[in-house]
């Protein structure tokens, strides 16, 4: 298992409940124009009264009078998802929010730090429950399969040898395919994903286009569509609107506790705590003439702190000694001076030049943490075929053992060479370089005759792609440039 997926099915409701002083009361989120208000989501107490998403607000009020309502805010839900992405950054540097209502993170490199998947899952569950977010979780060899598995259960995990049988039993409506494709497949009499896998690829491509084949290959791990990875921002800025006027600091303690807990979750992915931040108390305008600007309360700490309880206590002390010039309608926490992103174990890459680690010592520390099989040398091999031009060697590369360094490869060459070339599915915006012809391999019955190009796709990505020498057919991607 290399990837974990966190599905957040009730994120919009969780955003409201975690800021609500009484989350057990019946509560519904409403959306739509004023004349046609409908329920977007309901909490457990409202569901017990017979309310369901999609019901009109008028009908809901007739069924259960006095149920609390709140406006559905998709921007607030997305801000919460970004906060969770920053929290997940403590477990992996590869966190992606490309999937709707979910996060995926690479976990293979974190096993030596956080344990095997059962231990890591238990830890993730406990922290998400403390933060107040309901979720489902699954793990698989690729992020697309992990996302699909969260549609059918919580806690599922499969390695490479068990993934295909598990996906074959998946109902196609739970596979993550778009609704139109699912409906068309069901009309063909298909119910399970395994039946779709068994269909000939050419008729599928003609009927549904290449996107379906790419999606099926991604689920099985045969293709790796690129993901965009999350990078936490350089400032923490969160705001809670109270929904009423607070005239004393005591009424602000509940939202303050939530804001400091979110700040602590955000800081969990950074090396160190925050030394200072500020609270902004927003006031209501009481007349057309009178306008109170936000009251600012600076919170300075003697030492950087990252624990939620300590951040709350220090902020509460400053808040209780502040004078409120007017009732408060919203509370905002802003932290701009944040610690940098560096490894938590500073002895691995010591930033002090006078104590820089020799390469041999650094290599051995990497091996101790990651395992011998994950740290190896890289040596050039005298072969013009790109897939054979480099080879992994145990220990240091030959150049590091006293041999002459190999000549540099002619540019351009990608930093990421794919294990298996795959068709270029994105449109080519322009050709930046090429063709560069490579003809080699006649001596070992593995001859290649290719024309390579450096191309820029319509998405702005730069690919190293080829077609048969002298031909004008479709391009095949062999590598990607940073």
C-alpha cells in the first residue's frame, strides 16, 4: 500500500457543527434561491426527525418545527479541506486535493516514522475525531483505487496482489466514473467493475473516448495521471462568524478554542511553533455614522509554541484583559510569522555549514531510516536508449569510487523518466525542441528508432515525448520535466 484516501462526506455540516456550542441539536444546511430553499445536508438529530437532503425548507419546517438552519457555504467547506491538507502534511509531503470531497496522501515513505497502516490509520482516526471531522479511510497501491474504495467502506486496504479482485467486485456506480458513463454502462447490462475491465479496449474507446480507458488504467495502477500536490500557505488566517453579538470575552472562549486548535493542526506539518499571532475582533455597525474598526489583540509568546491547549491558554489570558469597545460579531486569528518547512529530525540535514555531514555519514543515516533497498547509487550506462542509460548500483556510484565521471547526457533530458512510456493524452500547445533522433539496440534484438521532442501541453506541463523515426503519428510520453 502506497496511498491513503480520506473521504470527507459531511464536510460542510462538520464545519458548522464544530463551531456550534450544541452540536447535538437538530440542524440543517439550506441552499438555493429564497423562494425555493432546499436542505443541502442534515445532522444526525435532524435525520432522526425525518428530514433528508433535497427536501424543501417549507416541507422540512412542516415536519419538524423549530429546527435550526444555517446557510450552506461551499467556500467554508473548501477552507476546511485546505486546513486538513495542511494537517496531513505532517504525515506526507505528497498530499493532493485533486479529488472532490477527499484528500489523498502518499504513505509508503512514512511507515518507518509512523508505523504500518493499522497504526497510522488509528492515529489518523483519533486526530480527525479530535478536530471534529467525520470521514472514511482506505489504502491502496495507487490514489485512484484508494479513492474508489472509500465509496464502499471504511478501513479497507489492499496490496498489489489483492487490488484487482477487490476492484472487480466494486459496483460501477461506486467506482468514481462520471454519472453519464455509469448510466450508459448499466444500460449495457454491466453492474460490476470487473465486467468493464473484461471488455475489449478498442470498442470502449470508440464508445466512451480515451478518458474512460485512462480512468480504468489509473484504478488498476497501469497509468499514473499526474496529481497536483498541496503546499501549505505561508500564513494562517481563520475566521469564525458568531451569528450573534458577544458583549464579553467569556462568550468568545468557545470560538477561540476552535481557532487555536486549528492553528495547532496547521502547525503540525511545520518544524516548530509560533512565537506570535494576533486576534482580530470584528464589530457590528450600529448606525450609519458609527463604525468600529476591528479590535486587535497581539499575542506574543516567550518561546515558540504549537500545542493547542497552551495556545488557547495564552490567547485566553490576553483576551480576558482586553476591553471590548463594542459587541463582537466575528473572531479572526492571524499568524504570519511561521516556522519553516524543514525535517523534524534536524540531525539528518544539519543547516549549519561548520557541522555539515560528510556524504558517507549522511548516506548511512538515510539507509538506517529508509532501509538499504531504498538508498542506492546511480551510474551512467553506455547506452543511447533512455530507459537503459542509467542503472541503480549498490553503494556509491562508480564515479564516487574513483572512476572517471560519465559524460553528461545531451539536453534536454527530463528529471522524471517513466517506468513505462504511455500515450500523450493532453493536447500539444507547442513544440519547444526536437526532433532528436535515437537509433540504437540492434545488437541485442531490442532496437529503437525514435524521434524525441520537448513539448508543452495545453495544461502547461513539459513532456519528453517521441514518435517512430520519420513518422507523424501520435506522441508517446517518456518523461516529464519539473
